[in-house]
C-alpha cells in the first residue's frame, strides 16, 4: 500500500476532567468580572450620592442665605396708609419694625423684627408662637426659623418680590389688607400685571423640618425635609411645602450685638435671644430680636441609600460630628455631611418718623 494513501491519524478529544477545569476557570473569570463591575457600580453610586449631598446642602444654604439677607427689609422711602392710631406717612424714612408695629393690625410679635426662631421646636402659624414637635414635624431638637420683610414696588409675581416661599401672592394675606389701592381695585392675579399697591406688602416665610418618605429602588426611606410655609396662601397656614429632602438636622444660632460696632458678640439659641433685655446703642433701644446681626445655620444632610464609608471594626457607617457637636452615626449606612455657614443680617434701619 502506498504511504501517500494513508488515512489521517484519528483526532483525540479532551477528557472530562479537562472540560471541568476549563469550565471552572471560565466561571472564575466571569465571577471576577462581575465583582469588578459591582464594585465599580457601588463606587460610582457613592460618588453620585456624595455629589447629590453637596448639591442639596449648598442649595439649602443658598436659599436660606437669600432669605436672611432679605430679613427686615423695607424700602427706604415709601408711603404708608393711615390707620386708627396715626395719619398716613408719605415720603418719610421708615423701617421694617416701624411699619410692622404702627401700620399693620394684629401682627404677631414673631413677624415684627424681621427674624424670629424656635429652639428645638416648630413654629405654629396659627398662634404665632413656638410649639412642641408633632407627628408631622421634627425631629426632636430641630429648630424653626421665621423671616419677614416688606416688598419693593412690584407689579406681578414674575416681576419683584411679592410672592412668598411657595410662590403664592402675599396680597392675599390679611396682614396686607388696606395696603392695596384705596379704591379697592385688585392688585394683581398670579402671573399677570396689575396695579401697584399703595404701600409695601409684608412677606412672611417660615422654615422648619418635616417628616418625609423617599422611595428608592422600591424601598421606602423615612427621613426629613427642609420645608417652608408663607403668608401668601393663608396667615395661619399650617401646611409646609418640601424644599430639600434628606435634611436630618436644622440648627440656627443668632449673632447678637452689644454696642455700636454692630458686630455679633456671641451666638445664642432662639430661646436665649428671646430672654435678652433691650440694649441702648447710640441712643436707640434695640429689643432682643432687633439685636440680631448675623445668623449661623447648620444642616445635616444624608444620602438616600447606604453607600457611606464603613468602619472596619463593626462594618457600620463612620460616625461624624453633627450640628450639636455630638457623634452621629448615619442610619442604614448612609452618607451624611454637615453644612454650616454664617449670614449677615443687612437691613438694620433705625430711622423713624
């Protein structure tokens, strides 16, 4: 038989052991790739949530800072309508405190000096006083901040300051009755241009934390939100509109002046400010809340899931120092960051008619 006509050698297959080893190696490679993907995804989620915390915290401080900057504002020269106690004031220097106490009827003390606060309590708009936290507010120990100011001349909600923090027209407030046109014409409707009011309109915005629930990946997370209510809807409106979610603590301290330097000599709680006496500064007696020249705001903001850095000892999220100077361990391994800033109270007009 010719050698060139030989049949090719029969090929030999792999054994069962070799096949199982190959499958095991492939499974290990897939497992390693999966773990790498999951770790990368978890790390990216933590970075995203850290960015969201920064955004929420800075947004909240910016919002509160603008409000505090408006506190006690009153246009330098305005016309005030007559009331039962005095004649109209025209082309004279007024202040927020003077207009609030002499021109507005039945205005609660909380709105008379531009700023007011509640230490460890909520603000009850119905009574105009501080009250214990209830089932919808809180948490225990969180403060409330009340800011009031007068608008500059504005013809509609899309031009000027005549809306409150919920974007409701403050012309609806009972406190502003009599400050519209003497003929009783309608000042404006929402979003449309109307006639200007006869006198500046009072804006009252109230800020505190309220209970909130966030739905994340089908799971419910109980937390708190920075919320507000204003006098555009109703003067005794008890409903709060959520602004920033995930705020676990809200603490406010007030810088109080003692002399003509107008600098804060000490930072006090709202209760301590209320307990202060009047101070005679350059011949002007400043009542307690008029002595506030700076406000320090502290917020504790959390993430929406457990993506925080965990300690090696117990596998729990790392504790941080909270707004009260205590150690705070985030719930459920969430990321938490403290935001703190001091804002100047700019509107300290002392002129009177």
